[in-house]
């Protein structure tokens, strides 16, 4: 997740902080037959693999499945939309299948083995709509590391005001703008926005939160937490047993929390949200989860797909490594599929203060390991973050309340598309972004996660204004609107290295 510590506020920091301990505990539970949904094999350990055929369609995925089974793999999910399958296997599976005719790539998507493939889904699986039966409230426990806030009553929403008036340093960002009716601000109202669906691919969304009850669309929501679409009612909700599972609820609130005088107001209040949980029981955003979520969102008509995370287990994936190359190819196919279906794919730029256009260091991969230190890798520009550095993705950097780049944000000329409010963790609650938290609560977070969510809300507004436009046209509109609101100065939002086209501004 792309958020950073809020100084003195007690909010969660990196999701990797206690990961080693968590993984050891969970993998022990796996071996002992615990609740984590894997089938234990007879003394064997499995890795998950994405197998991609050269043909990018259903016949390609059928060939990939055939070759995977012939090599001893167990196919657990078919992705006919991109000519790929997800399989679990042991031994030299990847090398065997790579040599087969018609196979484009094969790659392990994790480094820490599990006892076996995930258990079969009981109920609604596949890429159809989610179940529409009544929803029970989640059994949510407070994350003791997260400081929650009283109901903010939609006050001091500096982040939303910044988008509404094209705020730049020195311009007032008070809540007065937010009290102006949407029609007078040139922004579509909730009835128009409700015709648009945007997907939040994240840790899950608490759809019982008062700000989100009317926003989350059950028929467009699912879990992809193990690479398979689980459309059972409530599957999209956060797993409170996984560290920082409230992150997706915070992101969803920024995108589309209702405007009712309570809580917070989203950038696009009234928009329908497809909640797609990617965060799995081991605290990872594995590539198959991303592929599944991207396809699900595209097939359910998303006009924007928000990605406020980076792919695990490798923070940067390098083409010279065959496993990582296969991961890049699979996620790239899923992104292209979504864009072809009309969705703008939005991603956070990351919180490492790194120039994405220059060589860099990766000190935390692989982050699904259960022992030992991470590899310290010196990487070239060919190694990329997923999905943010893929072609066509709208990659978002973070700015503070004064419009200046946040100290933590990644950047890079030609690598980032837009800037948006992400906040300053060192300025307390007033300098961070306040949004929803599971259990009807609120908290303040800062990060490029928050910045990306603002852009996703802006895409929803653009889609209402131009319902027949494709993903490229909608993304171009946001870039042109941001550039037009950016004064021609050498610094400030004219610095393309940090701002891309400029600070996102709601189109009219």
C-alpha cells in the first residue's frame, strides 16, 4: 500500500513492518491445517505460476492449461481474456513449460512456498456478477496501531477543495467551496455520477461504513485475494486479521464517499464503487490477484481502476529474470485488456523518494520471505514497478496542502502522469488526508495511495461529462485540464519531473 507514517498520529506505516513474524505464524498455520485456504499436500511445497500462451485469447489459455497439467501442475484459474492460467506446481515446472511450443512465458509469482493449491471455492466463482443477497455487517476489530478520529463532518476537506478550484500555492483551500452546490461548481451531481462505476483494487472495502453504504455496488464487487474471482456476498470486505486491511476503505472514501454533512466527502460523491479485494491472507498483493482484479473490473464496466499498491513479492520486476518477466507480461496484458474495455488504469507512484527514470536500489525484496534478509539490488531503468510503470497507466505523485511535492513521493520525467493531494505525514492531521476507516470510523493517512484515489474520482467526473469517450480520451482530458490550470513557471506544478501534466483538476 502506498501510505506513509503520520508523525505522532499513530497511523499505520508500511504494511511490511511486521510481515516476517506474520508470515511465520501463518505458514505454520498452513502446515498444521489452519484456516488459511490452502490444500496441504503430502510433504510437498508448491509455488504459484502464471502461464502465458503466445495467443492472447481463450484458445491460448486452453493451451496454457493443457501444458501446465502435462508438466504436473494444478490449474486453479483460467484467464481466457489474456490467454493465461494460474497453476500451482513443484520442482522444475517453469523450465519444463517454457520449452513447450505456443507458450510465451512462465513465471513464479511468489518466493515463499505453500503446502498446496488454494481450496476450491464453495459458491459464486468465475467472472460473473457478485451475489446479490442481503449483506451482514463485518466483524471488525480496531487496528490498535491506527489512531481514529471523531466524525469530521466534512470540514476542512482541503484535498477535495484543491481539485475543485485548481488550487496552487497561496490560494485559499477552505471548506467554503464544498458547501457550494455541485451544479454551481460545474461538477456532475450524484444522480449522474451513479451511472458511472469505478473499481478500487485494494485491501477490501467496508461497505457498511455510513459514507460508503450507498456507494459500493455488490454486483460489481468481489475478492481476488488468491487470484480467483470470489463473487460471494461480502467477499470484498477487508480481512481484519491482515495488517492494514483498512487501507482500501480509506481509498474508497476519497474516491466516492457520499455528501451528507457527516464524515468525509469524496471527489465524486454518488459514483458507484466496485470493491475488489486483492490483499490475501498472507498480506501480499501477488500478481495473480492483480490480474484477476483488473479483469474483473474491466468485465464489469469500470471507467477507472484504482491501484494504490505495488505488486509483491518484487518491488521492481526486471525483464532479465524469467519469473519477473512473466509477471510483467501478465499484468501488462491485464492492463491492456482493461484499457481496451474503456477503463482508465490509475496507479500510485510510490513512497520511496526515488526517481523512476534513473537507476535505483531495492532493499526490501522479496517481501514474502519468511526468513533471512532482503536482497539489496542495484537496478537499472528496465526494472519497473507494477502496475504504475506500464504503458498507458496514469501514474500519480503526491503533493502537500501547499501544492508542493511530498517529500516521500516517487517522481520521474516521463514516468509520472499527474500529481494529486497525498498529504504530509509530518504535519499532523491537518496536513494529511482524512477519510473513512472500517467500523464507521475515520483516520488521517498520507501517501501516493491517497493521491491516486483523487485522480480516480476525477476520472468518474470526466466519464459523466463524456460518456462515450474511451480510456485514452478520458486520460488526455485530465492531463489537458491539469496543464491548463498550471502556471508557466520553472518550479511549482510546471516541474514535469514531480507533477507530470500538473495537479489534477476536476474537468468541467
